[in-house]
C-alpha cells in the first residue's frame, strides 16, 4: 500500500484488466455453480474492498507519475461513499422528483469527473525526476 512513489501506465492498467477478467469469471461461476447467496456476498465484498484499496493506491501513484497530488483520486473514491451514506440516511428524498433530478445531475457530474480521471491516467508521466520520485521506467 505504497502511495508515495510513482507508477507507470502499465502498472495501473494491468491490475485494472485483471480485475475485470476475474469479475467476469466470478460472475459466470456464480451463475453456473450452486453457491449459497450469503457466501457469494461475502466473497463479493472481500474482493471489492481489496481491489478498491489496491486501485486507490495505484491511482495515487499514477497521479504522482504525472506530477499531481492525491486530491483527485481521493475525491474520486470518497464521493460515491458520501453519496451512498446520504441516500441511506434519507431514502425518501430520492423518491421525490426533485431528489431524483438532483441524483441524476450528481451522477452525470461524477461520470464527467470519471472521464477526466481516466484521461489523466492515460497520459504520459514525467520523464525526469519529480517531487514524488524518480521515473519508474529507469528503475
């Protein structure tokens, strides 16, 4: 769980790809095999928590490679949690027309923010040493 160094694009995208492949295979196995619902839920949450923590740390290192701080990844991962908590506290607010409209607007803004984060993760890192570490390609 190193968030102080830098990571290359490859170090970000390969785990992302593996998470998608493992999730796809697990979904197929869950559909085919008679796994108890509680067991599949437990496995689902353990896998998601592990991948979210790992994804957050590698995203922070990816932003460090570009020369940016960890503020955007922090907002990217914390904002859905805050939204979930707010909706859980007051679910009646979402059932109204105004609440649904606000929820749609917030989700569209989060989608735009996600595309910005994706574009940043796709960019090249600094070729030289920056304030976070040396270039990971030279190691």
